[in-house]
């Protein structure tokens, strides 16, 4: 533990140039007395750290002391530091200190400045991030090659069931974490947010020594999409903004015509009818489905059921079109 803290002191001084004992203590969550002992230990071990007295004094490393990461470009350095805003943990904070300290002196100011201009967060304004309470033990099991026992709740299930699986690797897709694992001789994927009561067992996981997670992910993704029949829907969007809303959720979108009044004629392709209906329903009055008729009918039927639920009169079939 102390060795890690000593390294953290070096990295902080390398990054910030000069820091007081109080600043170091706050960063490391220790007392100033502990910091002073650590500084003495670093000096004894040969690390060129020195003290400057006075109002603007503090501790610093001898200029030119280097811990550079060979070949790290300014863009790579900025990307690493900006990406660190995605997840928050003591381990990540420690890693980012090491990265920042190892950036060549000529690149560090620009990299640090760029990193303050980018924030990557898994949650949006409304939707809360998925629970990752199970990620810690799952990740440890993946790294250690250990079997795990857990409870897993399938989509739509009322209760979770117990599973024993052999972890292969972790995949982050968008803001969702998945565990790739072997279960009963078959390769499966489990959403980490649906896991609970994870127990890392002493048994070794039965898995191959080498793994290509990218290939596994692409195969699973392709198989998932192939299980649904793609549906192409011809739509009239009220404006470019409503087109963007559809495009963001559709599998693909092709624009055919932009009229003088701003309306956009396009064809959006979805992964199955349910996907199409849900996306187009959320567009409300800004997107009109022209064809196929089965999607129009499904949306109209949903509207009728909503009206019945809230006590209104169901729409007549002759009132399917609306004024634009």
C-alpha cells in the first residue's frame, strides 16, 4: 500500500510541478505528517525530490526527471485523459495520475487542457446509468480466470435464477456492460446490470487461453440482428429535426426528397416490426408513416387503445390521416 502511495506522490509532482504537503495530503487522503515521511523515503531511495521554502514553496522533482511513455502522441495523451471521465474509481484515478505524469513535458499542457474540455458520462439528462454493483467481482473473476456463481434476471422475468458460468471476457457496448461466458458448453452473453449476488469460486474457469472479444461481439451482434426480419418504412418527416430523431434509432435511413416547406421524404429501416413501431410512435405527430400499411395500422391501433384507456371515444377508421 505504501509503495503505491509513494509512486502516486511522484506522479502528482510530475504532473503538477510543485505541490505543498497539504495539497498532497488532500489528494492522497492521508495526513501531512505521512506525506513528509513519504518525501523522506523517496529522497533516500534516489528519487530527485526537493523542498522549496517560502510563500510559494512546496515539493518538486528536479527539472528533467522523466517517466515518459515512449511514442505517446499529443492526440493519444488527450484521448486517454478525456476517456478517464467515463468511469470513476480509485484505481482509475491512480492510473490517470500515472498516465498524466508519463506524458512528455512538451505535450502535457495541451493534453491536460484538452481533457478538461471533454466529459464522457454513461448517464443522460433523464435516464439513470445501469447498476454496475456486480462489475467488481465479475471483472476480478475474468482477470483471475475463476468460475462464478450468480443470480441473473432475464428480460421480462419476475425473479432471478441461479447460474454458474465460466467468464471469458467483458464487452462495453455504448453504456452497457456484457459478460461473455461459457455455460454448459455454450457461449453466452450476460448483461452485468442484471446480475446480483455474484460469488467468485475457487474453481478455474473452463475457457480457451486466447480470446478474440471483437470477433465474438461481431458474431453475436450479427446473429441477434439476423433473428429479426428487417422492415423498411417510408416516412414523411416534418423537418430535419424529426428526421434526425428517426435516424438516431433506425438501423439505416435514406433521404429521398427535401421539400420547399422543409418536410423530408425518407425510408427508414428497422430491426423488426416492434422496433419500427416503438421508434415511430415516439416521434408522435412529427413523422407520418406512408407505407407499409401494417405499420400504419399498428400505430393507429395503439392510438385507439390509448384513447380507450383514458375514456375517450376510439377513432373512426376514416379519420386515419391528420392535418399537417
